[in-house]
């Protein structure tokens, strides 16, 4: 009887840990080249699904979300502008609230322009780090807050890329 109780306790504990992990973390695979050079196609990330339960996304955060334009795979992009901010892209530079954005995570500046726009409440402006090869907010859509799954937290594959995702939020 004691052995059965111990097995039952271990099973219950295992199920509890499983459900806790499912509600707090998610694995995500980078599809495409839109986040190069920061993330490569096939790179596997752990996403914190609770990161934005206690706070809001910040400029520089890398997020995973359901794209507002289709029912395709989840997207990975970087938050560029927050609700209430103004964003503009001209002469290869992204401006947020009139100030140029310091972007050490891109290789090539954008070769396109985006007219100044104020971001509405509950929406975010997101861009891929591969500015000239990304389906993102510069193509005409904004990201609703409700579509955000979580923040990219840890790179777990390939082993050469293992580590915490760099934080550029303090800009």
C-alpha cells in the first residue's frame, strides 16, 4: 500500500510540473531569415509565456506572437515602438519619438521608408532584425497586444548558440 501511494504521489507531482511548464514556457523554432543576424533559421528558443503577465513589452524585446495577417506559424520579431509612441523610418534610420534608435543587432539598415505614425493603444510596432527581408510592421500591419505569446528568453539549439537572449530593452 505504501508503494502505491508513493507511485501515485510521483505521478501527481509529475503531472503538476508538466502543466506548470506548459503554462509558463514554450519552445519555439525560428523559421526563415527575418531575424538574422541575431537568430538563424532552425534555432530553437525557450519563450517565457509569463514575462508579460507582470509587465509590458519594452523596446528591444524579442517576442513570439501570432501574426495578425494570417493563421500561419508564429512569428518572431523585435519590439520597436510601444503604444502611444511615434515611429518613422527614413534614410536608413528608425526613429522612435523623434530620436534615432540605436540598433547594434542589425547588419544592414532599412532600404525603405515608413511615414511617421503614432502607435494606437494596445498595439506594437515590430521589425525583424534582417530589416530588408522581413514581413513585419513596415509592410502595413501593427501587432495587437492580445497576439503576443511571450518573450524569447533562452536559446537552446544549436549548442553553439546556447544562452540567454541578449537584452536591448534599456536603450
